[in-house]
C-alpha cells in the first residue's frame, strides 16, 4: 500500500484547467495527451494506468531523466 499524492500540471496557456477537461481531451485525442512521470512502474504510473482504464482514455508517456548535472 502506498499513500503518495500526485500532482497534475498543465501550461497556463492550456485550455485544460481541470481533471474533467483533461479526461475529455484524452478521450477525444486518443493518445495525443502526453504525460511525464518520474517512476515507470511506480505509484504515479499505476495511477495513470487506473485513470486510463476507468475513463477509457489513452495517454502517451514521455520519460524524463532525474540526474542532476555535476
């Protein structure tokens, strides 16, 4: 069991400013909504899987690195 909050952020210029609008956009655009997360296989990834299944919406995962430059 994991209890870890997730934060969903969109650019200020985006018309997506609520979860309802995010889900609707993902349902309409079939994979065109990109999502980045820090841990594939982690709780944020499982949240996205569950969100996708429960709302019948697809998202495209875009990985990003976690290394700090030295």
